[in-house]
């Protein structure tokens, strides 16, 4: 799993449909992210797996440094 020090404009949170998943989504909502669409649910034969997209409103991608590839 990558650790991003800067916020991302789009996040897709996935995992078992449990309290930890809900806490991860709630944490992103507290950081200013907003739900993007409905959650998706799937059953992997053992448990329910959830996915929720979130977006950061007014996200502006930083401009690349001069001379760096786009």
C-alpha cells in the first residue's frame, strides 16, 4: 500500500464490509472528501467486500516542476 503525503483528488476504498471499512470512509469524509456514487458490494464466498469512491472537491493537481515530464 502506498503512502501519499499529499491528498489525492480521487480515492477508491475497498475491503471487508466491517467497522474498519466504515472508519476508513468516515476518516476521509472528515478530511473533506465527498462520496462519489453509490457503494458497490460483492461476496467473495466468505464475506461481503465493499467499495466506495470518494472525491476531494475543488482538487487542483499541482503543476509539474519546470523541465519535468508531464
